[in-house]
C-alpha cells in the first residue's frame, strides 16, 4: 500500500519505520529542512531541552546515545532523530522542505484514495500532486504557535516592537540589550525567560495563572522520574475507568493518595521557596496534571530571587501601546511595562490545514475537538489515521504504539467496536477530559498524565503487550520504550500464521533494506 506520512518528527519517523516493516511503501513529507518536528533547527529556541530524561524519551529500537546528558538538548534530540532515520533506511523516503498543501480524497476502482498536493518551501510555488492509498497525519499537536491578537500591535511594531513565538527566537542577539516580556508560565515560557535573560536588558514574565512545577531532583536527592514517570505516579491521579489498585487508591484509600500528593506539595513548596517569592500557585498540587506537567527550568526561581527575572502573576496583556516613543504592553493589573520584544509561550493550535473544511468537519466535534478512536482513527473518513495525537509523558512511545496500531489496522489484525460504539466511547472520553482539565486538553490530543493507560489500551486492541511481570516492575520503575521493541515482530509473526502471507522487510546489519514484501487491506 502507498502511504503518505505528513510530518517527520518522532511520530512521523516511527510511523514510517513500522509501516515499512509491515510491507508498505511510504513517503514522509516534512516542511522543515530537517527531521525532528519541534526539534528542528528552524524551531529551536536557546536553552531548549527535553522535560524527560533520556532513558524515557526514545523510540523502542534505538536508545539515546550514552554520551548524551540526562536531559538532552534540542540539538541532540534532532541529531538522534537523524540517526534513527539513517539507521532504519528512511532517508530515501523523506521529502524535506516539502509542504503538503492539500490532501484530498478521490474515488478509485478499489474504494477511496488520496491526491496529495505539495510544494517546495522557498521556491516559486510550483505544486506537485501524487496519489496514495492511505494518509497518516503526524504533523504534531505542537506545530502551530498560538499568538494572541492584541489591539495596538501595528503601532507597537511601528515603534520597533516585536511579537513572536519561542520557536522564532534562535539567538540571544534577537533580544540583546532589549526589554523582554515573556507571556506564559509553562516549560517553554520559563525556559525562554531564563535563557534570554542572559542577553536582554530586562526580563518580565506575565503569567495569567501560576502552575505547580516539579523539580528535576526532589530535595536534590530523588530524580522526579521515580515519582511521576511510573505507573504508581500515574495512579495518583484519577483515571476515567478505575480497577485494581487504582480503584482502592481513589476509593477507600483516597485519604492516603491525597496525603501522598500533599507531601509532595509541601516538599516542592519548601524546596523552591515559593512563599518567599510570592509564587505559590492557587489550588492543590493535584492540579499539576490537569493538562500537562511542567518541570522546573534550572535557574528560574534563582533568577527571580536575585531580581534578574520578574514575574507578574495573575495577569494578562490587554493591549499593546507606545509610551514615550517606546513599545510597551498594558497589563490587566493596570501596569504598563516596557516591552521591546514579546515572546508568546501561549500554547499551540492543533491544525490540519491541508484537509478540506468538509473533511475537518467530519473528524471534529462541534467544539473543534478531534473525534479519534484511541486518538488515532476518525469515525467515518476512510484511508486516514493520526499518529502522535496522543501527547504524553512518553510521547515517543505513545506515537510508536499508535504506529503499530495503524499497521495492525491495515493488516486486519484489530477487532474494533462498531462505528456507533466508537462514537460513544470517544464522546465519553472527550467529556471526561474536558471536565478533569477544565477544557485544557489540546482538542482531545493531550492525555497527560495517563500515558501508560493509553499505551495499554492501544496495545490491548492489537492483542499484544509486555509481560505481566514487566508491567509490575513499571509500577516502581519508569517504563522504557525498549520494553516494547519486540511487539512489531510478534504482530508480523501472528499475521503470517493467520494468513500464510509474508510481510515486512529484511535488513542488512547496517539497517539498509534488502527486500520488501507484504499485503494489507485498503
């Protein structure tokens, strides 16, 4: 089957690797000049690094290099993905600097196919159209930055001000000796504030809402991964469906669970000296996992303490203005702050602009949420799947599980509920997500903190998983993607046994493809 994959980050490369292994012909389109998605050199801001440590942030059959630090830099992650593409023979199938303009369904003699229209980035705009049997959307949920539309921006920019996203700041020279305002309080906002404060004349963080943050090392002793990146850590937060130990933890054992979270809150509050800085967030520590979990940026609170960073809490920019000939921002507190550069770390839009409005309406609900079974499969648009629309603590593993699920779907190796049941299940999931996150679930694509619950559900559809002993171990140790590396081989073996047909690729020791064979349903 000819498959177009849109995006070459973790999800796109995982989909390309596994779908090739399952016998398909893949073409991977990426509008950046390199692989990596959010880790592309064109999108990295100074100081960008992973939230995860390296042993929880890789694809199952290639670990991060041993030479990498515990928290790899953006450049190192991009280099890792380049190495992955090379090792698994994906480079010949990459179309870099190629933007997908349209992906349109068309009737074929065997059902419905796709016409994918692309153009080279930075060239004369000439378009090329190719035909495919199936499309995998892997453009990522952190693709298009959201920039607020403030009144007064034209005058602000005419006075020399600049408004941009973190991904548009590539050097300290962009802010050197300029008065910087960073909008937001998530990881990107704090990362940017710390790194750019080294060159800016002044740095002010405007935070609409303070968030609880987790130190990398709790009291300088315990790596946060042993607390938050285990099944036990995940179980501290109430899932949609409870069973086993979790049913106890959020039933009769609820006081114990709340006490555990309360203890963490007390330790973090003391360690970060939040009361002294006036930066204790509203609400309990349980809110840290309402939509995403943010790690402490190294040096952030220290810079606040020394005055190198200023945080204006519970505030928003209401308009942009010019004061005494200089660009400035008016805050909801009534204060006006000088702002020669405003970096908006205000989240992302989840968009699929290459799909027609009619197709977009068919894959979203009335609120704009993606209606995808397992965050992968739309209800009634054939020949289409999404990979990486299940952002989690273990995003590479989650994307890889989705890629395996798509491969199993194309092999006819899934027993899916009816469309009516899938609609009901997805609607119930979206209602639950909206309630627990107060609407902050990235249009149904952010599953944090329930990373392993999602992986379990996806693999339960496939009918393959790690051993019960390995799952038990993951209650106290962070899961590693390598625990799951043999699942694709087991799926191929099961397919061969069921059908008698060959499928998959044979590789030489250098990872180069020697032979491809396979069959799959359209």
